C-alpha cells in the first residue's frame, strides 16, 4: 500500500515569494494545509493570506520586501530563519508582466521584468542552495514558469524572455544540484484568474480567444496549482529533477 505521508509537509518550512495574492497566496494556503510552516515574502501586507491560513490554525509569517533588488536577500534570510529556523522549500512565484509592442519597450521596463522574474529567482535559488549544499540535508525549489516558457506570446517580449529562461535555468540548476538531494523543478501555469491576467480577461476579444482554446473550458484558479505545488515540495517528488510541469487545463496539448 502506498504511504500517503510522503505528500505531507509536516515539520517543513516553505518560503513563497509574491504571497499576498494570486497563485502565491494559493500555494501558501496549500502548504499550510499540508502541514508546513509558511513564510510569505511580498511588497505589500499578506494579511489576507494570513487570515486564510489562520482559519485552520496553520503557521504563517510574512516578510515585507521589494524583490526588484537582490540587496534584500540577506534581510529575507535573516527574518525567515529567525521565524522558523531552516528553510526547506523555496517557491519563486513573484513576477510581473508588462504588455507593450516590442517596438516600444523601454529599457527600464525590460530591466524591471528581468530583475524580478529572472535575476532574483536565480539569486534566491543560489542563496538557499548554498545553505543546503553546506548542511547536506537537501531542499526543494519550485520556480513558477508560464505557457510563455514554451510559446512566444505577443506584446510581452521581456516576460517571454524571463519565463523561457526559467525553464532553462530550472534544468541547469537541477543538473548541478540533483546529486545533493536538491530538487529543482518548475510549474507552468496556464491562463489563471489573477491580477496578472486582469487586463487580458477584461479585453472581450482576447478573453474569448483564449477561453475557446483551453480544452478544460475555463480559466484556472490558484487552487488548481495546489496539488502540483505540494507534490513538487514533498518527499513524493524526490526523484523528479529539472522538470517543468504544466498545469494548464490542456492548453499545451492543443
Ligand atoms: P499576481 O496576482 O500579479 O501576483 C504577483 C505577485 O508577485 C504579487 O504578490 C506581487 O506583489 C508580487 N510581486 C511583484 N513584484 C514584486 C516585487 N518587486 N517585490 C515583491 N513582490 C512582487 O500574479 P499571479 O498570476 O499570481 O502570478 C504569480 C506568478 O505566476 C508570476 O510569476 C506569474 O508570472 C506566473 N504566472 C501567472 C499566470 C496567470 O495566468 N495568472 C500564468 C503563468 C504564470 P504585489 O501585489 O505587491 O505587486
């Protein structure tokens, strides 16, 4: 008989970036339900996330930090370890998107997207992996990719570049760290109902175009990625390395 405790996150500590809303909030709630101590990093208050977790008595601590500059990393690590000791699971979820014709993208907008979606992801991975390599106790990294890790998209050149990089980076880091019991994987959400897709969903034409192409016939929700996020953070995924798992209502199968 399969031992389902392999999916439990009891006794583990997970740090999730972009924890105040959307997919990050969904992942925080799911991890707390699976038994983890959860640390949510965000620019704005995570009170809504904290409230959702308090309902069932889960453990949650917020750290306010702007992830556009790597100089915040030591503060995040210090606060996280002060709260719960060793961080075992890192979820790089925070991300931004700027929609604009490629011909009009400014250098400032390009840098803003790449800094949060790509550069910060690498340096957070590096920071925690260095600790895990030193204590030899392993760890789990889950990066949030996108359909635009596989496809080109349109009017989002920096976003597509950053999310395509996440797929490659996830493979690269897995190759370096798999032998040290560090699992680096990613989740590629499809089209989900969050702030990130607000503009898309309010454009009637684009919204209809997208919806009619999703085999599942609906936009995804933060709850839809909970199962994949728990799996990749758990002992059940110990031999899964460098893979980007799509949770997309069948979008890529089309
Ligand atoms: P969202 O609702 O816009 O949430 C993004 C999160 O990132 C928010 O918590 C946001 O905080 C945080 N964030 C952005 N810039 C930050 C900064 N400088 N410092 C700290 N936190 C920052 O979008 P979402 O859909 O949940 O997106 C989560 C992840 O999934 C992103 O990486 C996104 O690219 C990816 N994704 C989303 C979809 C989708 O359809 N929704 C599809 C594929 C991939 P603030 O609220 O303070 O800005």
